């Protein structure tokens, strides 16, 4: 299951409080995680950093200019769960196993 971010709030010290679709949450120190290099150098500007939000399309932590963070890494940093566990965990919304197709004739017989 790749978790979706449902809430993000900027905190002092270049940290963010993040909540996920499975009700997990945590605080991530973005300064230590990214070290403000490359495209993330813009985040050193605290006013820009505070513009953090949940992206509409991918439901992850986002800033203006299509600057976003990987939700798997965010979940890992916030919860301490291993990346392997996060990727292997089943989505509670999707059915488990194979979905068996039943013909219309069989359904009609089962209803009677």
C-alpha cells in the first residue's frame, strides 16, 4: 500500500507534521532529510517552506512549482516502518485474492 497524505502542517525548525490515510502520523525534519540541495534549495526560504500543502493529484507533501516528496519515504520517516513493509502492505480498500467471475446464468440460478 502506498499511503496517501491527508494532512500536512509546517512546524518550526523546518519540520512538518504529516497525517496519512491509514491514520498514521509523525513529524519529519525536512532540513535533515533533504539538506536543502538541488531543487530543494528553495525550501531554505522559510516563507516558501511554510507554503507546504497536500497535492491534489498525488496526495503527497507539495510546494508550489511542482516540488513534492515521495509518499513512501515520508511514511518511512514519520512511522519508522521499513520501505519494504510499506510497499508490501495490502491496501485495505482493495479485495484480497482473485475475484471470481460468475456467469449471468449461474447468478440467476443462485438467486432462485
